[in-house]
C-alpha cells in the first residue's frame, strides 16, 4: 500500500540558500565551507563544490549549512538544469537557486524520496512560473510524493537503485584516476622532459642534453623535432543535413556528433542520428573509431574528445587522425594541453571560431618513435579501461532508468529487480574501490619519486 504526502509533511526543513555579496572579499577569500550552485545538481551525490565561503560569511549573513543527506533541487537554470535533484554528502551551503529538503528520517527514507523526485523531473519543471520559468520553494513544499507506508520497503527499493548508481559513481572515480595517471606521465615525460633516459633516470633532471628550438622559443631534448599537426595527422570536418528534411533525420541510425558533445573527453555514444540520405545529401562524412575531435565553434571551442564509435560530425568539429596509431593518445594529450592557447588563438570575441587551417598549423614537439611507443604501451590499457567503464555506465544507467518508475509504481518488486546486474554491481564495488585507492597511491608515489630523483 502507498500513501501520498506533501514534501513539507515528511521534511524537517525546506529552504533555499543565498549568495553572499561577491564584493566583500571576507565572504569568499580562503573560504573552507562548500557552497553549491545548480550546475552540479546533475550529479547523484555531491561531496565537494567548486566554490567555498568563509566562516565570516556564515556568521554575518543568513546563509545556512544543510546537513548530510539533504536533497537539493535546482529551481533555476537554462536547458535541462531546472528540476535536477542531487544528494548532499557533506554539510554545505547553497545559492538561492537550490531548494534544499531535509527529509525527516522517521517519516520517509531520503534516498527513496530522491529516486521518486527523479521520476518527477518533468512534473517539477511544469511548476515553473514567471518569464524565466523558475521554480519556487513554496510550490516544492506542496509537491506530492507517493510513499510505501513501510519505511523498510522504501529502503529496499532505494538500495536496489543506489547499487546501480554507486557502481556508476565508482566507475567515474576510476576513470578520473586513470585519466590523471595518464596526464601525470605525459607531463613528466613530454612537458618536464623527465622521461627515462638510457639508464632509467629522469632525462632532464639527470643532465640530459637540451637544445634551443627557435620555432618554439624554448629548449627541447636533443634529437627531438618540431612539426606541424598537418605533418603527423590528417584532418577533416563534417556538415549538418537540412533540418527541414524529415527524411534526413527520421529513424536515422548513423551517429551524428555536434560540438557540444565534445565537452566530454571520450564519446562512446551520441544523442543524435541521421539517415543515409542525410549523409549523402550533406557535407557530413563518416570518421573511423579512434578519431580525435576538436570543437571549433561556440562555448566548447578548443575542447578535445576521443571518439570510440564510427560516426559523422557537424561542421563545427575538426576531426584529427594521426598517420600512425601510436601517436593517437599523445596527440590527444598535446591538444588538451594547448586548450588555453587555442582559446587565445581564436580571433575577435572571447569565444570566436577556430578553423581547420589554424589547427593544422599547430606545432608539435615530436619525441623519438621508440619513446612514443613506450608511452603508448603504458597508457593504452588505462584508455581501454576508461572506455569499458563508460560503456558499462551506459548499460547501468539504462537499467536504472527502466527500473526506477517500475519500482515506484509497483510493476516490479524488489526481489525481481535484484537480479544479476544489480548483484554484480554490488559485488564489484568493494574490489574496485580498492583499485581506486591503489591507483591514487601509485600516482602519488610516482610524483614523489620524480621529485626526489
């Protein structure tokens, strides 16, 4: 049996935050108290924030700290932000665009309420009012939640769904650590030039010969070359089929990537598809799996992504394919390292366009092929694992999103839902959490070893 309750009736507190004055440096400088914005509310659980306020701000303003397990709903935000919900996993403050709900643990299970609200995304957005279509905390207080009367049943349903989310989150943590390890190695070898010399010692720190390069206006290791991107890779761009032609899009099965998607470092799927007719009647062209993509226009200009599917792109993307596979990861990391330079390279406004010609003229330091091959051998397994985890996350998210409404309306029982996929997710979590810790320790040890060499 289920019952309907208003959020205000199962909560001990529902309130929004505030933004302390940006003009008062005492509120922000060297702040240690997490301060949350709505842009993070697309996450499952939030442990840290990008900004922090000071104890002085806490004491001098009406801002409040919300406790662990508070649910936070985005009331404002363009695009899909408004209506997103997340769980706060550390005490934190928020801005005024977050509606924060402290669920009374005697009346409801906070994770069940979280998952119920996830099923109500469009219903929450429909509460929007005003020119900007913002939500308000009073409407959220009155919003009805359907609860199983038994708290233990709520907890069981939440545990099935959270097992899947926990595995997705763990995969994300593993991927972040694997990316960090690859970038650490790249930095030591190809930025600081402390790759292993013939004796296994850090090259530059051990007195390896460095020579002045006039093109780059800096020293590089003896024997290394400088070449344009066009000399080590081929480039191309895509196109957009006419949006007015339904036959170019309807029931399309050819992945088509736009520049906004290049904000992610790896692409294993796309939201958009075109038809064979759309491909044939536009300048869109297919690029092979393993192509490196760089956004040339818009907010993502200069961002780089690795494409793990065969797909076509729009005209706002430069597709880059190294002539030799062993240069693929190295090329991606160099281009990521050039991000700030590429933004400055864009002429005119702060977010003006790059061009394929400008990208082709970029100068690369080219180490010996033996060193590149050695780097590729070390880093490639990490890249492979990242891609496997991303594909697994897609599968788990699809399963979770299918189970979510079914569990909420009783079409599927907890016993039925707790099948192989959920059980496997739970089984793997402990083992892979250890893997994250070992990876982090290995990276720190590597950095310490290089500092002491």
